[in-house]
C-alpha cells in the first residue's frame, strides 16, 4: 500500500502527437495501489489572461462537439477514481478540482480509465481502418 513516484513518457508522447507542444511539457507519475483509473494534474502557463470559468466553459463546449463527444468528458460532480472505472472517454475534465493560480497560470485536473478508454479508442481506430 504505497504511493511510488515514477517517470512517465506521457509528455514526450503528447509532443509527438501535437508537435506544437514538443519540448514544452514534462511530467511525472505517482503509482498508487488502484486497479485502474489515473488522474492528470496539468499546470499550464497561458500566453493570454483568462478566468477559470472561461476555461471550464471552453472545455465543456468542446466536450459536446461531434469531434470530441465520447472522447473528452466534463464533470462538475464531486468525484473519486472509482467513478471512472469503465468510463470510455479518453479523459474526463474535473471542473471542480482545478485551480486558477493567476490570470495566466492554471492547474487542470482530468481523469481517465487507463485500460477501458484506450481500448475504446482502439476499437474506433479498427472501425475507421475497416471503413477506408
């Protein structure tokens, strides 16, 4: 029953998928004794001033678009890791957990079932490959 600090390749992977972010991210992981479900605590320095309400509104709106529906989730509920077991989203933004540190510095929190969400994306990829 331990929390273990560990390295992660997630930041490098994001840089490969989103080249504009290559070299601009770093991160670490904390391995905890849960069967699955992980949480991302992302700290971001913004170029323009904004409010946390504006960020939440943007993420909520994006989560409802055809492009992101089913991939990006949004919740304002009080949640814990087990709430996301079996959730098919790649990531569920936790609106209540983030913190606006200043008008250009924000912490965002997002949950994901690291097995089920990934499996759903693989199924979608297979269906897409089959259709082309």
